[in-house]
C-alpha cells in the first residue's frame, strides 16, 4: 500500500473473507475484520494476522442493516488510527430456490446483503478516499452474475447488479485516484459452497474447485499500487468456467 490507511473486509471471519484479510495484512494493510455472528472465528483471523506481525481488529455488524455502514467505517478508522482507504465488500448470503418459489423475504435478504451492503459501505468509504486522493474498493461478485444457474435468481440478480454498480461507481471517481473493481469467483471450496453437485464441478475446465487463497490473491492485486490503472473491471477467478 502507498497510503496511510486501513482496510475493512466485510464478512471477513471465514472462507474467502478470512483469506482476503490475511492477504491484505501480509501486504501491510491494518485490517478490520467484519463479522455478523462468527465472533470466535473473526478473533481467530485477527490472532493469525497478529501472529504474522500484522495489525487487525474484529468488528461486529450486519451489512444488510442500512444503519450499519457509516458506524462500521468510523469504528474501523478509529480503532486502527487511519481512514478506511481499502474496502472489500465480501459479505454475502444465499437463499436458493426456483424463481417461482422464492419468497419475498429470501429475495429481500439476499439483495439487501449482497447488493445493499456493497452500495452503502462503498458510499460511506468514498468520502475519505476522495479526500486522500487514494482508495481501493473491491466488490466480491460471482460467476453466477452473468451466467445462469438455476435456483439462484436472487443471488444471480444481486451479483450481476454488483458488477453493474462497480462499473458505474468506478467511472464516477476515477479521476480522484480511487479504483473500484470486482472479483467474480467461480466454484470455490468454502462452507458456502458445500453441497454443490459434482456435475457442476465437471463443467469447470480446470476440473477442480478454487481455493479462498486464489481469490484473495486477486483481491490483493486490485488493492495494491500496481493496480492503479485498473478500474471498473471484473476479474474472474473461476478455472475457466466463464470462458
């Protein structure tokens, strides 16, 4: 990192989020590990970062709640003594069902978390980034956004919208030294993807699931000074599934 700032990773207590926290800390970012309910796991991520010589804190907050974004940004900055100049919107949920059978509640939960949380956290973080004339926002999308997967209409809609939001917001702040990009994972080995049918794995050209660390490496690049001229892009980490 080239600026004095900290990073906030939503949904950072496990899986891809935990790997992202560790990768950013290894690159020198003080990291705020956001979690909704997994306090013990968030503390484990913090402990691992500190054991490796980094700085981290755990912050509770449900990003689907419209009142959480600004306090979360402020708490991270206060606790780590620096503005949030790196934001990774990773928190996400699934509530799968055929479109015909999806409830309004499941639709609202997935959109409020995956899209609403991304929008509100980005909006809250951009002010400090624009003042610093430096900022990195990375939104975790999904290969399911542009590629149909039956039973995930709500999830696909939220992730496709994240990609569209990323593009539009990126051009609005590009001249201010702030980049906004997305990473779209494919089939990654995490708790969230347990139970995925073997036939889906067979569609992956690489013939294996990805790892959280492979997604985290892409995020770390986009959050680095080396990616200063990359903005409004979506980087697919999917073993060729979207090719």
